[in-house]
C-alpha cells in the first residue's frame, strides 16, 4: 500500500516535468545549441526567468526564451539573450501565460554544464522583485 502511494506521488511529480532542448543561438551565452534542460510546469514566468513556451505562431513548436517583463494582464514579453539571433516578442508580440510549458530550472546535458539554470547577470532580479 505504501509503495503504491509512493509510486503515485512520483507519477504526479513527473507529470509536471518537461524536457526541452535548445536549438539555435538565441539564448547564448546562458544556453547553447544542444543544451537539454528540465522545465517545471505550473510555475509562472517572472522577469529574468527562462521559460519554455509554445510558439504563438505555431503551437506545435516550443521556444526557450527569457521573460523580459510581465504585463498587467499577465502576458509575457519574451526575449532571447542574443537579440540578433532571436525571434521573440519583438516579432510575435506579448505571449499569453496559457502558452507557457514551464519554467526552465535544470540543465542535464551536456554533463560538463549540468546544474541549475542561473539567471544571467543583466537579468538578475532585484530584492524588490520578490515582494
């Protein structure tokens, strides 16, 4: 009985975990082509966070972008860390929070870069952002 409860809890946890892979150079230097990461579904994007989001132009595609701002209507302004290589909100406008697949939290590949996905220096939130 206890084993079944543990398996159920693990199954519920895994449902909220999404794997994503970076394709392209839009998030360099934070993320690189081929980086594989874990995103947690259900976490709202906050300024500075990296999120996996369904492309508003083609929802079968998933993009990995940084949240530049959150509008009063909760829409997200998304940007790539490398503007010249990024298709982001400058092209497709604000993004509905319904299109967010999850907040990227952990890089598992390549092994040499394994670990938490950190906010890059220019995007670190100030203490006021946590209030």
